[in-house]
């Protein structure tokens, strides 16, 4: 009897997990966090750090800045109107030594409605200073 009850629970769990997977809402990260109206900008900086191990990287979006050395995430300002496909935001990426910027790279990031409703952009800072956007 207990075997049958466990089987029916598993049979129920499989369609639920499949539905979540199809909607993209089981990805670890965005879907496990609160959705904010401000755009989430993440910059993978490992390629830069590998080429310049004596630095960290600061990512700034309209005055909101975060420092780091792996994936640096910061949030843009509160939008005055809802985002739409094709909207973009200026992102400044600064390699730093201590707290001093030694270089500065700026790009316009195309905002996308990410999985589970969080608008943002995922970028990569390469060792030569070029910035590319994931999916574009």
C-alpha cells in the first residue's frame, strides 16, 4: 500500500517539474529570487581576471556600482515606464586595483525579459577589454 502511494506522488511530481522546465522557471538564480522592477545587469569577468590577475572589476549602471572578480551583478535605476523589447541601458565596466579604476569600458546593453520576468542583461568582459552580450 505504501509503495502505491509513493508511486502516485512521483507520478504527480513529474508533470509539475516538466511544466516548470518548459516555462524556464526551474533555473537556479533568477527564478529563486524576488523579481525587481529594476534591470539586473550581470557581467562575467573571469576572462579579464585570468588575463589581468592583479585586478578586480567594478560594474556601474547609472551610478549603481558593484565590485567583484567572477560574475559581477548590479541593478539599474527604477524605470519610469515598463521595459519593452529593444530597450537598452548604458553599462560601464572598470578594472580596478584597490579602489582605483585603471581602465574604463562602456557599452549599451540590450535589455531582455529574462526567465521568470526579470529584465536585465548578461555580459562578458574579455581579456582584451571587449564586452559581449550573451544571446546577442
